[in-house]
């Protein structure tokens, strides 16, 4: 069973003597090219769960967690999700990074009617009753960032991304947007997630294309450790942030530390959260993070989104438990949690977030940050209010978008990553 009873010593507070123990899964890559990005998200999730327990945010309940390694591989993510649900009896899963891993886990949580709390921005064109989308939808990152770039960086863009579902779909959205505003795609290229899969001269050829086409800016949807090599090669080729700035969608504070800040100073990233936000909620979040993981600990958007996800889930469970809801076996069942999630809001480190009751995405503030020498982002633009999530970009209809991603899936032999 997912719930057990723990009996504490007689000297303990009465409220602590009999507590239900609920287990959740934390599913991220602890190995492979995505481990550097995902391991800090595990840390933030654990910190949030501990805070839920310490503050008794779900009265009478203790939350325990089981960590599983997705190994930077979608098939492994799917197997581990199934194991967490069927063998470890977790009542929800917090995790995944790439859209390929999320797509793989989506079918698992739908099969078992479990819940996945997904903490990363993504390409949209999806809405599942079994997923709570904590990161940005396209209209909360990609679209406003490209609009900002057209106003501030120029009208000719080179698109470079990893060879899987998110970058391909993000670039399809961007190309629709550029066409609508009479802007231009100077070039487009895709590279593998892992540098070990690079063919000889493949990255050098992309750098040469950028030099030859002389775009006003680069829009970067590379994910994982290859970013380090990409930016190093840009600088070795004499391409600087002053000459051709890069706007990235998957580089946060942790990736800056991993890749080396020096090669990225002056470039830009689009997120909903930067650790440079000056607010009481963010200061408290960072102080807690550093108590847990040391004074050098840093925060990024997916870490903050993961933290928010645990807190929103806990609030929904607390209300479900208090309401003594009918027609469900347990207050933590997926249907019960869904009933209360749509009413949740949170003053989180990024600001106020709200759960959209129909599509289970969050209302979120959009921000553009510029890389500073100290490894932080100075916020150069942000939306006035949290933006309503729209998973299906306005440039095409829902059916047309779904046909687009299904066609990619067919071309790739049923995978969400291009074969190499």
C-alpha cells in the first residue's frame, strides 16, 4: 500500500503519534549528458518535500520520497516511472527534463492514472489530465522571447537546437512567428543531445554556417552538456555576444556554472525565474537552498518550478483531506488531487503562480535575462502580469499542430528523438 501507519514514542506530541506516510517518486537523470541539469532539480524537490513535512502542510501526513535515475534516456524514464508506481507505490511522480522523457512517461501515468509534475518549459501541443505542467508553455517563453528579440536584436535569426521533439517544435513555432512579422530565418541546424554522438566536423560545420550567414542573433534550443562545446566553439571562431548575441531557452544558472560563465557573458536566456529576483519569497527560497546544500548552491528555473510543484500538490492534498471528499478511495488519488489543484495559487520565488483548472498549466511571469560575469542573469525585460498558459500556439490550429508532432514521431520510427 502507498500509505502506512507510523506510531511514535509516547512522549511525542499527540498529532505526531499516528501519521500516514505517503510516498512520491522523484524521477530525473543522475547519469548521462543531462545529469548536470537534472541533479539540482532533485535537490530542490527534496528540499520542498522536507519543508512540507517540517511545516505540517498536509496535516497528519508525512511525505517520503523514492529517487529513480532516468539515465538521460526516454525508455529508461518510462520503465522507472512504471516501477515507481507499481512497485514503490508512489502516489505522484515529480520529474522528467526533456520532452522526449515526458512523452515517454505520459503514457505510463495515463495508464495507471497517476500524476506527473513536470518542471521544465516545453513546446506545448499537449494537455494531459495526468500531467501538471509547471514550466512555461510556448506563449510564456518562446513566443514573447522571440518578440523581444525582434524588437531588440534584429530580424535575421539562426536556429540551432538538439535533435528531438522540443527544439524541432520550438523552431516550427518560431518560424511561424518570424514569417508573421516579416523576419527571416538565416539558417537552421540540429545537433545530438550528447557530444559523444557528434559526427566528425558536425559542430564545426554549424559554426561555419553561422559565420557565413551573419545573422542578427542565434536562437538556441540546445539541451544538455553540448552547450559547453557550442559556446566555446563560437568564441574560438570569433563570434562574440556583442557581434551575434545568443538567446537560449534551456540555459539557466546551473548550466552556466557547468559550461563556464566566461563564454556566455552578454548573451541572453528566457525563463520565468532567475535567482536574481529580489523578493521576500525568493530570498527565503535561496536561504533555505543554501542551508541544505551549502553557500555555493544556486537556483534555476526548473528547480524553482519543481519547488512550486511540491507546494501546490501539498496544498491540494491538504484541502482534499480536510474536505473528507466522497467517491474516492483516498484523498491523495489522482482524481481527488485534480479536483482541488485547479483552485490553487502560490506566492512562489518567481512570483504569483496559478493553476489553470482546464489544462493544468500555470499562469507565469515571462522574463528575459542577460548573463553577467558573476554567473547571474540581470533581468532586462519581464511581463507586467502572469501570463495565461496556451499550450497550442496561435499560428496553427490544434489539429494541425498535433499532425505536425505525430509526423515527427512517425519519421523517427515511433521515437521522440531523431535517430542518429
